C-alpha cells in the first residue's frame, strides 16, 4: 500500500484537508501533519526562534503549532516511520494561481517535500467571485467532495511518474462539470497592488492591515488562469531551479566588458 503525507495551510481541521484524508484513507496509508490553525500566505517560513509543540489527534493525525514547512520537516524526520510515496498539500480554500505560488503556504509545503526528493502536489479550490470562504453566505460552498475525487484522479496519473524534479500545482474551478478537462498549463500572470488600511488604536498609535487588493489578472490563452476561468482544471509544474543560464551569460559578458 502506498503511503501519503497530507498537510495544508488552512489548519488541520479544515474541511479541505479532512475530505482528502477521508477520501484517500480507503486505498492508501495516510498520515496527516498540519498546522493547528490557519497559516495562509506564510510561504516557506520556518519557526526557528521558539520550540514547536505537537498534538496527536488520531492514530496518524497530528497538529503542529507552526507553519506548513515546519509540518513537513517534523513529519518526515520525527513522525513517519518511512518516507511517504507522495505528499499532498491542501485542499486550499481559494486559488493558488500565477504569482500566488510565491506566497502560498499550501504550495510551500509541497516545495519542502520536493526538497526532500519526494513527489509533491499542491491542491487548491478556486472560489467564485462571491465566495471567499466556505462559510460565506453570499456564495456557494466549495465542493470538497468533487475536489477530493479530482485530486484522486490526478494522483493516479502522477504516482507512476515518480517525478521528483518538479512540484505539481492543481487548481480546481468552481462548478466543475462533466465538460471540465484536466489541462496541463503554464502559469499566467497577476499584478498585485495590496490594499493598505491605516487605522488608529485606542492609545493613538497607528497600525496597518495589508490586504490583497484587486489583482490584475493576465490570463493568456493556455495558462492556468485561463483554464479555470473557462471551467477547466489546471495542472501546472513548478521547477525549483535558482539559476537562469541565459541571464547568467549576459551578466558574465557585461562584466567581461569592464
């Protein structure tokens, strides 16, 4: 039986993670190690200035008072008896498209798994324009059951590949239908201009809230953004490569001229 490690950035009790746990537990040996509360937008942050505490919720289910990246490290080095065959991070309540991947704790957890040489997938459910959370009375609830089923279909295709050279990023649109297709896509573009809200506390000191604002989406035909807007499922790969060979050549040439 294949072993899966599940985590997320919405918290161990979030419905997205719990639906994945229930769905995969039938056919896989599933471990869950996830933050004890929501840690969205925290990227690959590690907790290094305070100890981490672990709470066991079930036989193979744990809550960590840290970040998604903390969870992967603790799971692989202190909890699991052997390396998992695959890591799934999610299902996130909201999209992780385009530049979102740089901020997302969901995607970051998959990146940590990738650094360990384990095939990893980040999964996100794209909300409609009126629904930003499952408890939002203005929008339809996120369809976690369908999301889990689609994630299972994708995992069946990815497991035999055993590809440790990339991170997989899956975004499932709202209102998935029988016409929806799984499309392998490059990332589109978003231009963020965060909303900065300035307020004053009771002692007269200023404080600030940083919001996402309304990003400008540039979803050219064939990108992940274009796919989900048109009701399709976007599967992208993120390459962990810090070197740009062509740009390095240009830089070398520039310095050789001086």
